[in-house]
C-alpha cells in the first residue's frame, strides 16, 4: 500500500497547502487529500509538479507499506478490544486482537482531563509479527493509526464530560507504560 508523505515534506519545508497550491497550480482539494492521506490516486502530471517544486524523487512522496491494515475498536473505555486485520500483497488476511486498557483521568470537579489507552498483545506468533510490522512503520504513519484508534474511543465518551483541551494518549505494547 502506498501512503502519501506530502504532509511530512511540507512540514520539513515549513510550507502550507495554500502556498503549494498557489506556486504549483495544483488544486487545494488534491493537495489536502494527499496531506490527510485520504487520496485514492494521483495523476502523473501532479506527481511530476510536486517532485519538481519540492526537489524530490517520487519515492520521497510516498511511503510503501507491503500490507493493508484495517483497525476496528469495540467496547467502551475501560477494557475493550482493538482488532487489526492485516492483508498482505497476495490478499491473505490475518486478524490480531489487542486488549485495550483505558484510564479516564478526572480532576476534582469530575471533568475528564485525560484518556490514557494502553494496548497489550497476546503472546502468539501472529501478534509478534504484527508488532514487528507496526514498529517498522514511519512515525507519521503510526501517528495516523494512533489517531484512528483514539477517535474510535472518543465516540464512546459523553461529549458533556470532555473539555476542549482534552488530549488522549496511547501507548503501544513495546512502549514504556504511563
């Protein structure tokens, strides 16, 4: 699976989507889809203009991940499951579940101030392979995956309890605990 890396390239160069659109003539919609990694494809002309403007080769515009990864979360914060479905290039799929332990941290008034999610993996060969695959992902791709998991948890929290400055935190099995 190819993953657009444009957001990283723009951050490194301190460029905005607006500036890139203005300078290259590429639509903001196209550039936004590439920076948010929601694009389904790219025209060769667009790739050529981006490479020329950013002075990179096409391999810098994309991250290659030799597998597809689908994530689903179930349950409420506390103890639930994150199910990873890994599909390789041949189309073979494997599912691995991680147990999620989530702590809702509240202040004296009872308002939610933090959500800390800790993932644990079963001791199986499939989980060990998944862990190795995930650890080898670029930080920006892993951050997108973390955001997807935490977004799923946010859907289960009462919005009235969540302050504006609330930020969730996630720890992978190979990271140190909180």
